């Protein structure tokens, strides 16, 4: 009996250590330095307020003029960091999963909440790449905007229209999709996924009536205007 109790206690200790290990891993991913906002604090901050956040790069738009636009995320939410100051050498290091600390000002344009006039520094070796959340059921509801800038997938969408900005390939592609009788305007942002990328070419090859799953960042422009990063039929 004593041996059984000892064995049981040993097993419970192993399980407890394992649970602590998993909790620690989760805490490390969302750990914030002193003076850094949680996502909830950032979300509650007033427009034009100074904000300091730490998050993980998920994608970037093209670097230019010592600036780069970043899609970033942690386990609680996501951030659109518009034209952050960045040297060209540092831009090459902003690969998906990289943790950065950003200081800037919270702003809004056409419904899109973003960080403006940002500066950044690298914030350690912890890595995190988000899995797309299924946002299909949130279309047409107030829930969707609560997940603004997160990587998401919208399933079973019908292609209603494809239009190139300026009328020909090379610039943005405007994609109208529908679900349950409602239409939504999505976009292939050329500075994110340019003409040389598979997603740009795949979207350009779509036809009206195609049924697709659309992956992208939940950007906002007078309503949801997802920046597409993937298409599958």
C-alpha cells in the first residue's frame, strides 16, 4: 500500500511539473516588459494616446524610405503598425515570429485602428506565429471588429467580382466575396503580397462564382477589408 501511495504521489508530481511547464510556455509568449501595455490596455487607450506594446511580427509590407508597415500579434490581440521607423538592415530581420517592442501613438483611419509614428526595438528571442482564427461566423456581426488585424480564415466564400486597381495587373486587387447573401470587399495589397507572389496570381486567376476559403489579416476600411494572404478552393 505504501508503495502504491508513493507511486501515485510520484505520478502526480510529474503531471504537476508538466502542467507548470505548459503554463510557463504560455506565459513566456505573452510576457510583457515593465511599462508595456497588455492588449486590453492598448485596446482601452484613447485615440492619439501614446502607446507602448510588445508583439510578434506576422507579416510586413514593403520597406521604403526608412519605414515599414507591420502586422503584429500576440495571444490576446493584433496590431497594425503603420510606417514604423526602420533601417533597411533591420527590416530584413522582421521575419514572422520576431518579437518587437513598439512605441507610438494610437490612431484611426476609416475605421482601421493602428499605431502611428512608431519606433521599435527587438525584444528577445521568444517566437510566436499565429494560427488563423476561423472568423466566418463573425461576418456581418459586431464581433468581427473586436478581432481587427488578427490573422483569420473565412470559409465557403463566393467570388462576386475581381477588379484590378488602375484596371490592370500590377497594383492592388479588389475582391468582392459573399456569404449568406451578404457581400464583403476584401483586398490583395500589393505591398504585402505583390504580383510575384502565389496568392496574387491565384486571386487573379479566380472566376466569378468560385467557392473559396480566404485567409488574411482583418483590416478595416469603411467596414471589413481583409488583406488577403491565402486562397484555397
